C-alpha cells in the first residue's frame, strides 16, 4: 500500500512521517524544510512525505514535485492540516478529494486551539467533506486503523470560482472551529520582531550574539581546552611508547594523526553551539519573521524575503541551504541566490576564520560578525548587479511563535553535526596521514627535512600564484588546497606541517589576508557538489571561477596596499 502525506507547508507532515516510520528527517517551524519526496517502507506499506504545497496547480517547484508524485499509483492520501489555518488548507483538500484517491484528513495542532479555550468538531467536518477526519494526538504512533478508513463514494465536490470556494471554506471554518483567545504575549513579541524600524537591527543583534558566543565562548575558550587536551595526550603517548614502537610509527601517530585531528576537534564546541542557536531560532519560529522583515531590503537586489531564510541557513551549511532555494518560486531569484550563497561563512569556514583571526589579534574572533555583514553586502551587491525585474509576489506563512522543543533541537544538532564528525573520522584522519607522509619523505621516498619533502617541493612550484596574496609559504598553500576536501582540514593540515605551532607560518597581516581569502573563496567539495546540482554544470563553472577570481583580486589588492603603506 502506497500512502502519501500531503499538506500545506509547515503543517507537521514530516514530524508525522518521522513518527510513523521511525525516520529522522529534518523538521522546523517554518515553510520549506522539505523540498523533495522522502519514502520509507514500514511492513507492507510505503510512506511518502511530499513537499508542502498550497495547491496542485504545478505553478512552482514543490507543487510540480508533489503533483507529479500524485499522478502515480497512490493507494491513500493522508491530508495533514494545521487546524489553526483550516480555511486556507481546505483549498488543497478540495483538490485532493477530486483526484478519486482515498483521502483521510488528519487534523494537527488541535491541542493548541484547545489550550486557548477553543475546540474543533471533527465529526461535523467529516460530514461536510464526506471523508474520514481524525484529530492527531501529540506523540500518537499507532495509525494502523487510519490507513483503511477511506473510500471515495461520498466525497464532497466544491464547485465555483476560487473566490467562491474560499468563501465557502471560511464558512466551514466558522462552523467547525471555535478559536478561543489569542496569545497576547505572542502578539506583543511579534509587534517587536516585525516592527518596520526594529526588526532588522534586532536581527543583526541576534546574529552577532550567535556568532560571538559560538566563536568566542565556545570556540576560543572550550576549543582551546580541547586543543590543550590533545597536546597533553600526544606528549603522554610519545613518552609512553618511546622505544616501544618504531620511531616512524610513533611520529606518524603523535605528530601526524594527533595534531591533525586535534586541530579539527577543537572546532567541535563552536560548530555544535552554532548549530544549536540556528536550530533554536528556527524551532521557535523566528526565521520566518526574519524573512518577512528583510523583504523590503532584499527587494532592492531583486530578491524576496524567502532568500533571507536561505542565507541564514548558509551559516550552518551551504549544501542544505542550496537545496532550500527550491522553495523560491521565481527562477531568476533562485539563480541569483545560488550564485551568491557561498559568500556567507558556514560552520566549517567560521572556526577556521576564528583561528586565523586569533593570530591577527588576540580578540580576533570579535571580527566574526563583520564577516557575516560582509557576506550580506557582497550577496546583495552581486544580486543587484545581476538583477532583473521581479515577477514574483512575496508570500510567506508566518508560523506561530512557540516554546523551543529542546528534544527536537538536540536531534537537529545531532543530525547536522554527524557530517562534521564523519569528516574528522575519515577525511581529516586520512589527510593527516597523507600530509605527514608527504612532509617526511622526498620523491625518492627517503626520510628528509620538511623543506625538501614531496609536499614542500610540490607546493613550492605554486608559489608564484600565491605571491601577489602575500601567502607564498608552502605550508599555507598545502592547507589551502586541502580545504576543498573540507574547510575544517585547513587548520588540521597547518597543525601537521607547522608541528602544532601555526603562528610560525604567518605574520599578523598574512593571517588576516588568508582568512579573507578563505572567506571569499569557494567552499568545500560537498557544498560545491550541491551547488552544481542546483545550477547545472555551465552556470556552476561560471560561478566557481568568478568567486575564486574575485577572492584573488580583492586579497591581492589588499596585500599591495599593505606593502605600499607599511614601508
């Protein structure tokens, strides 16, 4: 039996899908979290979580995906409805009833209305629609009785124009729902978050706080503790096994693997805290409000407020942020957003920038919010440069504010951080071994000093490319190219080639210029692959080379100015 979960954006489909199937697909208190079909078999049944849609008119990306899926063989539709928006939701319900496929309407969030003294008459709604209607209970898991409730004999058909249908849906809502009292506290908070003059300054204040806490308290303080711990472990390991295992192997483990992995694991507190704060903002409903607040500013660059959500998500990881652009209904806006998405410092870039900026100044991590502001400015600049007249009207559902669900937030942080830990266990581990081998042997595979090693000689041949940047040190060059595997590896490689003393490869200015170059350069292979998928090969190549050339030009110019004025 193939069962499709269908409904408006942010109605709770994915939460229900996870509950039924035991999956852990990402959920959030905003529209556009699900952008593709997710399927999973449970016994003899196959469940499909479809992207949130308002109709089957195939007007935008998600509607096309969902409508195409429903054109296939579907045995049952579970139409999930947020009862707080019943009238709006019934338009999609009316289209689903007309498909001739068995439909069961599942009412979500009824406890929110009941909490405020309201209620819903699900039996009367079932009588009106002519299909089974069931109120979902929080944490309900057994839906076996629901899946076989429906037939198509008595379904109500709604005729007339769209306006006439919505008028009837409004009447149905008044007939079956009493809303109770609205939350006065929520209204007061929204009066600040959506204020024309306060919303944008408040957003920058919130994001600055997130970045400073992540880079400062968690990154600089706790990250430093982890780094010190690994240094201690490396020393103890060397002392314990000196003379017990061959010097070659001892050096590989202590100077190669320990140093490389330590450099990356020291980022863990910063990355976890950044994911936590972003998930918290999403879960409580703030991201959608930020999108609405930024619509007027983004419109000057040919974008809408929906792009703001994508830009914020890019602070976590640009790969899922690229996929989130599928919610943008205008193809021109989507293309412009994708082309500038990687100017935002992601969770992999931010710790590297913080580390390099700490070499520039002891309090260098305080510059982290400035990089975020620079990312916004550059994104708007290039979008404005490429902009064409907007053809899309900005419409975005603002979900109700809610208390943070910390269980859901912790789950989100875990899912997002798995890829980081996977890189530490695979990419960083292997790259540390490769770097150690290529830094300890020459092309004749004889042991040698670092300056005569395979890595040093190879990178030395590329010095002419990095000379205009003031970064013509083979150790820096090696770390830069390793960053395409994952930006986290930059510091890991620097730790290995500098024997744990990264500052040896930099002057204060070169550390700042390298941080700027990494900030402006293309991201890791995973994010680039996601961008290529969304843009196509030709546009992707143009974006990639434009970004690397822009980074090169800016940092070369800055280095030239430094040389002129430092004499």
